[in-house]
């Protein structure tokens, strides 16, 4: 894919969403088009979770590499749930590594107090203009801020279900949890988001 140096290693045993054998494998050109379609959305989702665009680019690249190397011979219909499942695995890996680092730093008395607050790096997406444009811009900023504050599972369940439009079963497969857990995460996420965005009712 143009402009993307894909790595060859796959370091996580990504669970297969579809256990069936490959059927009518799609062409490399079809796979490339699929990756072009999901790359930007994947980066945005990972950036919201990680608060770091460079880290988001890395995990999306890893997810794309895993999809190509392990599931490139699957049918085109299988790629989307597989891609989101792999991406969720990569995001959780980064979270786990960060938590370990934070615990070690705390034990050693080496806090990260000087680190920049990721909330301060949120883009100012509204520009001067009509009142509605200002309102829409403020809502986008406030929504992104509220999403960043959600627990990871709730955030990703909301994004997969309501931004990507996956159904409950596909969202559960992507997150590696039960459908009941997805519903619980969504319920809690929606409650929190409604509280944060009450002013826009």
C-alpha cells in the first residue's frame, strides 16, 4: 500500500473471528482498497484510546500487517471484523505496557508529572463562522474529550457500535467479550456521555 512500510512480524496470537476455512479469496487489489478505507478510521479510533497519534499509527500498521500476513486469503467479508479484532488486541497491548511502566515508575518514585496532559493536545476543530458551525465545532471537541475520559472498553464499544456501525455480535467479536458485556459497556458509556454533553440537549 502506498506510503505505508508494512512490517512482517506478527507478535500476538490474534483470535480468529471466523473459524471457517478460506473461501474464494479476494484479490490483493481488493485487500489494498479495504485497507485504504479502514486505515484513517482505525487511526482515529486508536488515537482516541491512546492519546497519541504516533502510537495510533503504529498499532494500526501492526493490525494491517497481521491482517495481510494471516488473513489475506480470506473472503473480503471476513476482513472487517478481523481487522477490528486485531486492532483492539494491539490497543490493549499498549495499554498493558503503559500500566506496567506507570507502576514501575511509581515504585521507583519517578512520577510522570512533567508529561504533557493529553487533554491539552486535543485539536481545536471549530473555526469562526455562523452560530451553527461554532456549535457543531464545540460539540465535536467536547465529544472527543468525553470519549477520551471513558474507560477503554466502554470507549471502544461505543466507537465500534455507533461510529463503525458494527452490530452487537460483531462488536463483541472485535472486543473479545460477550454480547452481554458489550451491552453493559455501551449502557455505561452512553450514560457518561449524556452527562458530559448535557448542555447540547
